[in-house]
């Protein structure tokens, strides 16, 4: 993680009322050098941010977690590791609608089943790709409830950890009632080539739990058959 990602600016937990600057909130890449060319090609269409983030970027995840209706593009250039692509789509779709841009030979069925909102070839003509991204945003705005933290905004602001790595875990656990498997979290928080180790995840969870204890909150978890499942943040120790 870069030094600029160790600290995060203060966050407004109320839902944002203004429309996003771009239809796509975040571009994540499994191979940033390959994505750079795509962003240059698409720049004149004003549908994607000018910069992409590598898989595992805490800043990218926090941006999505703080959006009321997040939309991300996961770009898969030629040469990117795709063995676990469906699983990556699955974990990212836990807190964002995901459009996957893939090389032409990639089978889209597994990605759609894993939770992708759409799968598009990377060689789609720029004008058509831009139109499809705008259409996905329009559909998302019309069909998805606005995510909000209004009910306990002040409490969440007080509980929020200072370090970005802890903030990502904190907001992921708040973002959805779905349980999070330790293997999914290790994949989400690792790099495009290497998942985080379970030992590192356990250390982050321990530090987060220590902070939550001050507010009489805890991370719900169950362990069985070598797998730990985290079920959110709850009242009580």
C-alpha cells in the first residue's frame, strides 16, 4: 500500500445527493499497464475516471463503499491472471455493481453467474462501450435502492479506524448483511496475483476488534472446518 493510502480523509456517512461525475465510479485493473491504454482511448467519452486502481486498492474500495449506488469496472487486459476471475467478481459484487471488460476469448457465463452486472469485450468500439456504460448507470439508478448509513452516522464516524486497511474491513462488514468468508476477504484485500494470507487477515481483524471493543461492538465470526466466516459488526463483546 502506498504512503498516500495510509491515511484517509474524513468521511460523510450520509448518502450523497449529487449525481456521480462519471457513470463509472472506479476502474479496477488486474494489469494496470494494459488498462492505461483503454483509459486514454475512452477519455474523450467522459464515462470513466482518468486513473485506474490496482486490485486490492484500499482507496478504490472505500470510494465504492461510500457511494450510495456504486458502479465499478473491472478491466482484464491480455496477460492478466484470470484463474480466479469469477471469484474476484463475486467478492467485488458484494458491495458494488461490477462491469467486467474482458479479452474476446473469455467465457462470460461464469462471470455473470458470479455476480457481474455485465461482461463486455475490451475491443468493443469506444462509442458503443461508452453508451453501454451510460446505460448501466441509468439502469442502476432506476433499479437499486440507495445505500445509506443515516441511522447511526455519528456512531459510525466515531468508530471508524484511522488506518485505511482497518477502514476497508470496517466498511466491508457494514456494507451488506451477507457473511464474508475469510478466503473471500483474503482475495479482496490481496493483489491481482497474490491473495492476502490468512495470518495477515487475522491480525487486521484483531486490531479492528480491539477498537470496536471501546464502543461495545464486536465482529461476529464463526469458525468451522478450517474456514472463518465474519457476519458483520454487532452490539456487545
